[in-house]
């Protein structure tokens, strides 16, 4: 159903060599730093835990001042002294407390204790390669476990479940932290609400370099049925949130899994998701899946663990959001005649766009055999849906 996205290929090679502690970086690019097998469907092995999702495809430049909790996980400068920060970068994260960062589990799940301590958190930078901001060394890792002490994190069919991790830091960061959406704030992240995802991930599928500047993309919180349609049993609604660009153009991609998905509330921004997995080719018309840190199971674990580690409550409360805007919710029109499809689209606040005949299409003549967005997709009101019909 999807791919746990990974960092750019160039960054992967540098990071693997650096974290393995090899001295001659240039000569050891093929040494796998975090040498572990990729999850099903994954395309790379970087800190493996492959999934670095969140490259912002078709987003826009932004500044760290707008999203001050955003951080970058990088390989320590001590083991890769000549590499630029953008080459040592492998995942994103968010500040929950001065000495606590949250990220995706797949970014760090396969690293040993020594490798964890070779990670540095870069905070307060719009451009990764600038000298601004702060850098803090990671000292420890916490991930959810069951009653037997076994990690809950697992991968299935290219998806990551319980995809969350907390990193403790040696020194405090001064940037503004963000709180998770609380139990009384569920109305702020229900389907149809707007959210934003940020990161330094690649801006085009299969690119070798990450962008110099922090990127942001607007997302819509989609209904769980959309991702169940694409991901099947791999999509677990209590621990995953389904998102997509309103017009199907913006997407998270390879580069910074673990980065934040936030919503605006009357009490400020709230963290509702962590970039987790999605389409391997980063196509905007395929929904992405984030770790649902606003959902009960993961939020409760984060709250208790963070309180034990920092003495702080990292969950918000009291925030409200405006009403959900009116959307075109793409209906199922497969097999309908064009005139029937048009009526159904209009009833769903959508419009019929370009109609094309597929010369190789099978089925009854003149019937819809394909269309440009999946059923259940939330697009802007009046969105024109292109369709293909059989000859």
C-alpha cells in the first residue's frame, strides 16, 4: 500500500558511513551506517528505519520562525566533520520540551545505543547549512512497549504501526515547543480540517539532494475510508491519520520522516501527526499516512513518558477551531455513464472535468473506467474531476 519514505540517496550514503564511525568518509560511502534491512516496500536504508517521509513536494519556502518546534535529526559532526548539515540530515522532529524531541519510530528503531548517541538535533534554522540556531546531542531513546516489554513498533506491507519515538537531549533547546492535541480538542483535527506539514525532505521524487530551505505544504485531514481503500489492513485508524493535498498536488516524500503535522487552534498550533509513510513515488494524488499522536493510544503513551522524563505535561487543552469548510468529496462513479457521473459529482459539490476515451479500456462503451482522484478525496468546492471512459 505504501512506502516508509527515506532520506535522499546522497544523504543516505554519507550518513551510513559517518554513523558507522569510519574515518575515511569519502572512501567509505557504501558502508552502511545503520546497517539494517528495509521494511517492506521501503526504498532505502538510512537510519534505517526507513521511512523518512516528508519531503515536501510542491510546497513552498517558509521560515523556522513560523514553525519554531521543527528540528532536524542529523549524524553527529564528530563522526562526519566535513559533511554539510544537509548531508548529515536524515529525519525531522518536533520539540515537546527543552530536552525532549518527538520523531517517527522508523527513523531510529534499528539503531543501537551507540548509534543513538551519534545523533544531533539541529534547532532554530530555516536553512540547514546555516550556522544559526542550536545543536543538542541525543542521549537516549524511548519507544512504546507492551506489557511484556516488547516494542509495539512494527512494519506491515510498507506501513509502520506505533511509529513514534522520544529522544532525550544532553542540553536544553530554547526554541518554542509544541503540544499534542488534547482529548478535548478532537474537533480541531477531524476530517475536513486543514493541517500543515513541514520539513527539509526532497521536493521531487527520486531526487538526490534535500532543499536548502525549510518547506511547508498544506494538507487536508481525510476520512479513514480513503486510506483503508489504498492501504487495506495496514492502515490502523486509531494510530494513523490519513492526509492529502487539497488539489492532489502537494505531498510528503523522502527526506524527513518524523516531521510535524500541525493544526491551528484558538490556543495556538497543536501537533496531530508525524510524517510516517506514503506513496513511494511521492505522487500527490495518493494519500499519505502520519502517525496519529493526537489519538488516544499514542497520545497517552507520550504524555506519561514525557511527564516521567521532564515533569511536563506535553498535551494541550481548550483549543477550538473554526467550522470545516465545504469540500468536494469525490464520489464513486466507476461504471456510470458520463451523464450519470456528472449528476453524482454535482450532488457531491464537485464538477465533471475533461472526459477522455481510453482506447485500451475494457467494459461497456461510454462507461467511466477511471478518474483523477480516489473516491473519498476531499478537494476544493467545485473541483473538476477528469474521467476516462471505455471506447
